[in-house]
């Protein structure tokens, strides 16, 4: 891993380590795969997690580094959950979250961010504890909702992207900031795609129930 962190390429005058380049490309692929609801989403995520953990540790971003460990655990859950939610027509079955689920996601994000920011600040584990914490917690909420097949996980990713771009720029991780912008475009498309699929699944359920 030391080799991947200390060797890289220069793009438009900005040096990018091999670890950051590969990790963000893998992460970008995860969003692309998630749109298509394929099980390959999760093993590719594991690869991105390992690489980005090393990148964020070297950049002294404790929250972003810690979230990679949590993502690894959630990826195992997501992989298991998606294998149980297969449909011969729609692939992984997705749906819109209920009001209680949406409120739970919001509460987890707000409370989790506050707690995590205080922990990071107390441990001096991050120079930007609040945005670092928001990205950490938002990522966990998003992946948890993704594993459950909830359409709203895409909206959580938009919030994470909005916080992540300026933080990455301030950290000197310009390539990662650019990838976050690409993420935002894919997230909007993914949200539209999953909503369409959720409506089809719901319509099919209503038809089956009426017949």
C-alpha cells in the first residue's frame, strides 16, 4: 500500500496517488453498478474501501478513514440483503421508504453527525470534524438504506456530495473532489432510475393483489 500511496500521476498539474486514483474509480463504478442493481456493486465497493482507507489516513481525515471500515461491514450486509431481494423481472427489488423510515434516516444523520463530530474533535482525529462527521454518518445512512432497497438513499448521497466537494478541495484531494461532482450526476440519474423501478414494482404488486 505504501507504493500505491507514494507513486502516482500528474493531471493538469495536480499529483494523484495510485491509491486515490484507483479507489475513486472503483467508488465511481459502485455508483454506476448500483444504478443497475447488480450484485457486483458490493465486491467492487470492498476494493474501493481498502484503497480509500489508506488515502484518508494519510490525509489525516479520521472520519473519512473510519467510514471505510464501517462501509466494509455494511457492504457485507448489502451483499447478503440483495441476494435475498432478487426478482426475475426487476432484479433487486427497490421501494420508496415509509415516513417512519425517512424520519429515522434524518434522525440518524443529525444525531450521528453531532456525536461523531464531538468524538473526532476530542480525539483530534480530523482538522474539520463537522463536515468529516457528516460525510461519515451520511455514508452509513446511505449504504444502510441502499442495502434495504430504499430509493431515498440517493438523496442522502446528494447531501454527502454537497459536503464532500469543498472538504476534499480544502484537503488538497482535487481528483477526489472532481469524482464527487461526477458522483452527483450519477446520483441524480440513479434516483430517477430507482424511482421508476419502485413504481413498477408497486404497480405489479397492486395488480397481483387485485387479481
